[in-house]
């Protein structure tokens, strides 16, 4: 672990990886898009992946946008996703910790995962140390000085008045309106160009470089960008984007020594 890690302002969470175990990462499933029926095969594939990795998982990290839209009412759970929620409950109940970082599509989480599934939910980036390797983990939306359009939209979506008014729509109406906007509006859906833009134009790489000047992290791991990539940063640090479960079906695995992006077939 780098000495610079001592400079981190927020105390990291330490996880010891037992021999023969690994940490797994996945992001951007967007279940429910463009329709529930169309996303069902992708959901079944994701559940099959969870079944596979649970055999040697020390922990599982889900980095947001698991759902294309998610809103928690007081007593109503959005219809669908029963296979995913049931599998997450099974894995959590078995003692394997799962960590969830909200994305720009499922940022309206408010206790359901914590109370029903015993899965902690993070709304901001979080530091972890696995064995002696440091990780900076986040979904990636709105970080750094860029992504200004989304930041303006997020202020509206997270405004208490907006959430209060939306909550009082009948769920059938509210869900249909939100799903339509989530799929159709690029500012909400976060559609991305599937082309690597270069380190000088990839704003999450730029953001990671800025954070690296504050303190060393061995890995910066994000979702949001939808394009699987690993990029070398300064001082032996690496930037990783996990890709998605729409086109690439990629995931990350860290065995305590090395981090690797893999494709689930």
C-alpha cells in the first residue's frame, strides 16, 4: 500500500481477501430498458453471473444503474426485477457482503436495499483497501468539473420538493413517466459514445488524475461510461471502467494481487 494513502481524508474500509477468494465488480445493467420484456434475457444472464461468482466471492460491488429507473415509495416496490432482487437477497443472506453505489438512474434509493437485503448503499465515492491495495470506487456520474448538463438535472431530481411531488403521483403514472424520460432523454439516460476519446478528453480519467495528486490510490474503478477500459495513470495507478451489461457483459475481478476485466459469456 502506498504511503500516500495516509493522506486520504476519508477513512477507507478495509477488507481482507481470504486465500482463493476474489472481489467482483459489475455496473450498468439498466434493467427495464427499453422495456421489461426486452431486458429480461439480460437480467437472467446477470443472475447466472451472480450464481457463478458467489462460489468464490469475498465481496461483490455493484457500481450503479442496476435499474434503468428506480424510485422508492413508502410501501410500494417497483414491479419486476424479482430474479435479481431474490438472488441478491440469497447471496447477502449467505454471508457474502454486497456493496451498492447508486448511479444516475437509481439514485432515488432510500433504505430498501439496506433494510430488506442488508446491502449498504453509497451515494458518494468511497475508499476501500483490499489486503494492501487501495481502491477509489464510484459510479462516476457528475464527478469533476465536467458533466455540467447532468449536474443541473441531478439538482432537480434530488431536490426534496421535486421528490415530494413525484412521490404523490400514482405509481403507475410516475413509473411510466420516469421510464419514458429515462430511455428517451440523453441527459437522464446517460447514453455514451462507445468510442474511447483519449485520456485528455475522458473526464473520468481527468478526475482520477486530480484525485491522484491528493493521495495515491492503486485503482480508480467506475461505471457510468459503459465502455470497458483500463488506462495507466501516473505512479503505477490505474483507471478502470467496468463497461456494461447491455452490449459488453463485462465485469471486474480482483484476486488480491491483480485486477482484470473479463467478459461473461
